[in-house]
C-alpha cells in the first residue's frame, strides 16, 4: 500500500526569515515547489538556493510579459517557493515585490 500525503499538514512548515533589499525582514512560509499553485492574489517568492528568481502574484504572470518570462525560468530552475504575507493595498504589494527581488535569507534568525 502506498502512503497518502495528508493535505491538512500542507502549511505546517516553520516560516523562514529573509531580509529584503530595504533591510526589512519577512517571515516566508515554505511550500513544496512540486505542488505549487497560485492561490488568488497571494504573493510568492521562487528561489534557487539563496538567490531570488522571481517574486510576485498570478496577476503579475498574466499581465506582465517580463514577469511571465522570469516566472517560467524560475519554475524551471528554482528549488524552493515561499508564500509571502501581504495586504490588499496595491502600492504595498508592489513595494514588497520590489523589496523581495533583492532579498536574501537572514542567517541566524528564527521566524518563530
């Protein structure tokens, strides 16, 4: 018999801290890249190791050709994806995306 993954445990991974280019810290929730799907207008970050490949939402992929091309490359090369908490204010969301595009993992900090 093959074990079945319990989907109720999907978001139980501990958040990890990344520091944006502005110096702001973000607690990002890791997700399995193999199971990644967009959920509404949520923001995501796709990385290869400690290098951010793409940050944005489904809207960015649909409406912006450059973002769409970067997203495709990120999904081909990336090895991790994170959910990013954000509000509904569009300017705030754009600022978060900009900040995360230059982000790096914050070593030695715990998001707990």
